C-alpha cells in the first residue's frame, strides 16, 4: 500500500533528500531485497523517481545492487550508522551499565526505547537469559507503539496534539486499532499519570511495565522491565512497577549527573529462572 505522504521539502528541507530517506525506510526486518516497482508501491513515489534515487543511493554506498535480480538491499554503510548511534549516545553510556546491573540483580529484562514515527525502537535491550537463541529483542528492533508498555509510556509523555496525531495513525495503519484498543491505551496513560508506570501484557505469559524518562534537552525515552512465563496479575504488576520506579529515579539522577548507588533488595523467588520471550 502506498504511503499517503507529501514530499514538499518543507520550508528549509530538501525534497530529494526526503524521498531518499523514505526509500531507505522501506527496507525492514524480513525484507532482504526490493525492486524499484516494490519501492514505488511502498513509498507512493513515481517509479521513474525511485529509479533515479536508487541509482544515486547505490553510487553513494547506501544501497547495494543485486544485478541478477534487478533489486537492491541496504549496504553495510547503513549498519555502520546504527553502530555510530549506539557508540556515540551519551544516554546509553550512562544507562547501559546500570541496565545490565539491574537486569542481573532483578533477574528480568530491561529495555530503553524511543519513538520512530508511530513505532518504538529499542536503543538498548538487556535480556536476562544466558542462551543467545532466546535473546530475540535487540537494539534497533521496532515494536508497535500502541500495543506495548514502552509505546504507551511514550504516549503519556508527549503533548496532547502529538498523541492525537499518533492515535490517528494507529487507526489508519491497522484494523486492530479498535475502540477497545484505544480505550486500553487511555487506561494505560491514566495509570502512568496516577502511578508513574503502566503494566501491559500483549503476549501470553508475558508482563511488562514501563515509565517515561523526560529530561530537559533530551528526547522522550521509555524505560521498561519485563518478565515471562508468568500469569500476569495486579500484584505482580505492582511489584514490577515498584522496582521500575526506583530504578527510573536512579537513571534520571545518573543522567542529571547525581547518581544514587543505594543498594536495593534482591528480587523475590517468584522472578527467577524465567524463559526469554519478546516483549
């Protein structure tokens, strides 16, 4: 389905640059190669424009051409940009070690994400499981904003007008964005405003809690903790929420330059030895 998007370049933008970025965005996990026709369909751009821009992206090393199939795939240069984000992020430099220590201490998963349009993208994902095959959520992976605790924490922190715009995108994007789903999103937002966090179980046997991280001069982040192989309930949600809010306060202090290294109690037995499941 073509995107209903205008490429005007804005007051100070560049129309060709916008279109080139949209072409790069069409390559998603699970999409190995795309041809000009497929890219045109996904972006809503004329095929002649796509052909010209893919040629330019190949020349500048952002796409590799698969000549045998007349298709394109993302080049290694794009991967290097993602690596540069992770290595250069001052937020990850501060919070990464704290998240790893907290995951080990609590024996649960800890994640940090921010928005990419109407999706959430993980900046860091610490999975409490020693088996690599079960570490299915990694940095750079996207999850639906409307379905996840991370996304709802983000929605609770943005201005009303931005939230309304995003909810409108959910409705256009998926038939699953029913009145019941929107009502559930609003319920999560109310919980964050009341308790500081929301609890969401959008996969069987999985419970995640999340809270927004809002500091001057930084994008809005969402921090979450999650466990699996559990029967989600209010008691467990409150327990995780208490851990999360204590840890979020430490994270905010650390980002503000005043870390609090106060020791915290070990997790209860009910949170040990849980199997990895995507959150």
